[in-house]
C-alpha cells in the first residue's frame, strides 16, 4: 500500500484533498491531520510515500513542518508538496530551503493535484528501486572483495550489465568530482561511453550552470552523509534537446560508514511533464479559440494586482460582449458563429502586446487585461480601438457578417481589490454600453454599482408587492371629442412602495420583465381591472370600457386568452367592457401562437387596441392582416403636433388609415385645449390626456364617473368657454 499524509488545519480542505488523494490510485491509504504536530508524531514511526501540506497553519507553517520531517532519518527523502496561496516567491523559497519537493497553488486545481501526486509517487517508486539497486551494489561490492580477482571482474561486469539495463541515468562521482562509474543511459545522454567517462570530470559535458549545481549538491551529500530530497531539473543533452528529470543524490558508504561517492540518478519525466503541461493548458484555455479562459484570467489579474501593489503601477480590465451575436448563431448556425469567434480572437490578439492578455470568458464574452496603464485616457483609447476592430465586417464562408462590441472598463486600483470585483464592475460598465444600444464603451463608475444595487433591492421588494397589497390600478378617462362623454378608461399600474410613495410603472416594469415578475403582476392587473369594472357596474355607475396594458412577455409565457376568460367569468363582466392594449411589436414579431391568442381574445368580444401607435414599425401593412379595433396615437405626436409639421402629417395619415380600415383612433397625451381642438378638426374621435384627467385611484374615478362632465367644466372654465367646443 502507498501512504499519503495530508496536513491542513481546515476540515473542508482535508476532506477535498483526501478524496483527490484516494483518486490517485487504488492502493492509496490516506492519513489526514489537522495539526502538523500530530502529523509529525505519526511520521516518527511511519514513513509515508508522499506528504501534502498546507503552508499557513496556526501551530507551525509548511516550511517548518518540512524541516522537521526532513530531520527524521527515514523521512529525509519523502516527497513533500506544499500548498500555498501566496504568489510571493519568498514563501516558496523558505519552503524550498526547508526541503520541499514541489508546490501547488491554492485554490488547488483538481487535475493538477492528482497528476502531481501520481508523478511524485511514481518517482518515489523508481527512487526506491534505484535505492535497492544501490544497496545491492554496495553489498555486492563488499562481497566481491572477498572473491578472487577473476571472479571479481566477472561479478563487476555482471553488475554493470544490471545497472546498464536501468533506463534511468546513473553516475557515481568522487569527492574530487571525477566519475567512478556511469551507466549506459548516462553515457548516451552525454554522447560518450561508460568506459570513456571513468576518471573524467563527472559533469564535464554540462554547461557551467548545471556543472556548478551538481558539484555544489554533491558536496552537500559528502558533508551531511545524507541523501538529498528529489528535485526537478531541465537539462539539455549533447544534441541540445531539453529533457525534464527528477534527480536524486545519495551517498555511497565504505565499510566504516564514510561517504566515498555520490550516486546521482536522473529519471526522465519529460513525457509526464508534457502531459501535465497539456492538462494544465486545457484547464486554463478555451477549446475553441485557444485563448486563456476565465480561470487563467483570474489568476493573471491576481498576479497583476500583486505586481501593481509593489510597483504602484495600474492596469485596466476590458469586458467585451458582442451585440446580436445570438441572432448570428440562430440564423446561420453554430459553426458560423464559432468561426466568427475564432476570427475575432485573432483580431483581438493583434490589438495587444507585451504582458497584455486576451481571454474568452465563454459564449460571446471576452476580456482584455491592459497592463502598465498610464492614464484613464489610455484605457478609453484602447477600448475605442477594440470597438472599431470588432465593427469591421467578417468574411465567413462567403458571407459578410457584422457584429459590434459593448465594452465595460474597470481600473485597478480604483475599482476593485481582486479579480472578482474587477470583473463584476467591468460587467456592469459593459451593461451601460449595451443599454445605450451597444457598439460603445464605458468606464465603470460607482454610480453604476449603486444603480445595480438599487435594482436588486427593487426586485426583492417587488416580489412581495402583490401579497402585501402594494399594487394599485389608477384609471384615466378617454373622452369622445364630439360628445365629451367618457367612453373608456385606461387602467394604469402603480406601486405603493414603502418609503418611496406612489411609483410609476416605467420605474419597475423593466425589472419585473427581466426577472419574470411581469407574469404574476400582469395576471393581477387583468383580474383587478375586471373586478373594478364589475364593482362600478354594481354601484349603478355608467361604466366605460376598461383598457389594460399587456406586455409581449405575457403573450410569450402565459395563456392570456385563458386568463382573460377566467377573469371575465369570475367577475361576470361582459366582454365588451374590456379592451387590451398591446404594442406594435406584439403583432409584428409575435409568433403564430400569439396571433392565434389575439384572434381568440377578439372572438370573445374583447377589443384590441394598438398602443403607442406610430413609434414602432414603419410598415402599416400588418394592420390589414390582423384585426384590431383601435389605434392609440403616441403622445409624442400630440405633443409636437402644433409646432412640427411632420407630426401633423403623421396624425392625419393615421386618422385616414383608421377611417379606411374602420378603426377607432384615440389620441394620447392631450394636454391643451388647442391640441384637443386640432385633433377633433383632423377627424380624431377620442382623446386621453391630462386635459381631461390624470390617472386617479379607483374611488376618485368613481366620483369622476358620477360628476362628468360637470366636474370637468367646473375645473376648466376656459374650456367651456373655448368657443363652446366642450359644451354638450
Ligand atoms: P401607456 O400605455 O402608453 O400609458 C399612457 C401613459 O401616458 C401613462 O403613463 C399615463 O399616465 C401617461 N399620460 C396620459 N396622459 C398624459 C398626458 O397628457 N401627458 C403626459 N405627459 N403623460 C400622460 P404611466 O401610467 O406612467 O404608464 C406608462 C406605461 O407603463 C404605459 O404606457 C404602459 O406601457 C405601461 N403600463 C402601465 N400599466 C401597465 C400594466 O398594467 N401592465 C403593463 N404591461 N404595462 C403597463
Ligand atoms: Mg396603454
Ligand atoms: Mg401609450
């Protein structure tokens, strides 16, 4: 069995590492210790095959534990891996000096943990085999001394053959640095023969640096009489190819126990290193574009933060999201989308140099780390460049495609202290660019953070608004411009938000749409409006038709006809007392199902009107295809009507269109008697606006119904006088 010792003061880490260690091989036994002292106690009587320890622990740090373990004779060469969150080299150097074999960076990458552990255990196994060889060699040497010269020669030859069969590179060196023996693998590596090497400088074929290092470490073994913990090196062979080795150096003793030679063994781990590097690459890169992924970006940002803290420099992080990429993917397929992303990755790489990093975070999201930033202007200039580079058309499989980027920029140290914070803020800034229609960039500002927090608070409160009875419908009258009767009432949503007073729908409906709350809210609106109309009828009031607004999301996600039917039935409300207001988008971009829903609603006897008419689509062809009952001219035309000839033309056109298609026309936002008069002159039948009444709570609207039109004329004597236009 193979024993792995894990030392970590945090229980969660112990349990994760234990699971990972057990995955290394089936013959692994894991011993976990929360305390380094207890771990040492255990190791006094048992030599594990691998020790994995945390660096920072309250009782004793990883370096001190390593030193104590190395002092135990039977543990002097057990591989020790130290897990450290510190990128600071000084911690690593302290652990190295204490005799650590390797490091793992926290948070630990699970693949890396398992592959490192597996490699070190395999190495340990090979090391033990070499040790057994060496012991055997030693015993044999003692034994052969007793044999006749001839037998001695035979025996030595035999031994040399055995050692030549080992794939590891083995050499023994004297105190003076001369080779006493080299096996075939070693000789081949330095392009020589075993016989030629004897008596020459052991490390003579290496470059100066490697030579000096070997001699220095040999001297250490001669001095202490102890084996060195294994260490990894890179070494070029005679042809200049680079190999990775794990090297051990152990003493050879004579009969008196004096160290006479140092045995150096080098196990070639180049294949493993390549596999490890490959795994690491996969874990840190995006498979499609080959760019670093989110994990690697996070690591690089944290490194950069560390560097900048020391040097006082700063950097910018650009978060980039493509505009309308989904539609390219949907329309032309994922392969085209993927190809576009690949080309984009190449373009972005051409925008950066030096230490800068381009990463793909997933989907159509990219990030660029702009290092060594001199000023905010530099970051803005760079973002501008990126936006213009993305804007260039893409030529993919014979097509010309176009996309844009929305970029958000954060800066260190101003906007965040770690990669998560910086990315979060860059994301918020990116949304600001999106909100402005994309193809632009924004620097993060704390205002954005405030906005996001406010929206989150709003959402949280909105969730409970229905149960807490905070929603209310206000009603606004619609007037027949010739008879001055109230012919309709639009139900408009209000939220009595605690601490904020009465909140208008534009403030919260966007958020409600985003998080899906529009569905329960919309349902509540339908039922409340029907219930209210029923109540007014029961009070004997002249109840006009009530218009309710329905959002496109409701059509997409709810069975609107069924909801309306249920509401009408449960309130016993005649369908002609109800009207729904929808936007042009619903008819234009709605699915087949939506079109069916609209027909079903109309067949029930509920009227349909198109809200904010004129602001949406320029083609009016759809009006002849889908049956609706009324058009509501958008407020902007009414507002500009007197001053802007274009608005006048549009109003006249809409009225004409209404007449030809037999649709009622309602003008919205009528605020002045001039506007009312003008509209009436232009043939518009109905109007809604502050001139006739603002949206008011249901009880006030009931009063209005009772007192109309007297109340209106009393409040607006100038209208009653305006050429008698508003008298009955
Ligand atoms: P809308 O359907 O076009 O409603 C008309 C808006 O114009 C209302 O704003 C109304 O208060 C305002 N308005 C009416 N007359 C005048 C005027 O003379 N001058 C000016 N300046 N404004 C006038 P409100 O109530 O803030 O509603 C805004 C929008 O919110 C509505 O536009 C509608 O799209 C949406 N909305 C309101 N209630 C609901 C609802 O229950 N469900 C859904 N889905 N949307 C709703
Ligand atoms: Mg409306
Ligand atoms: Mg409107």
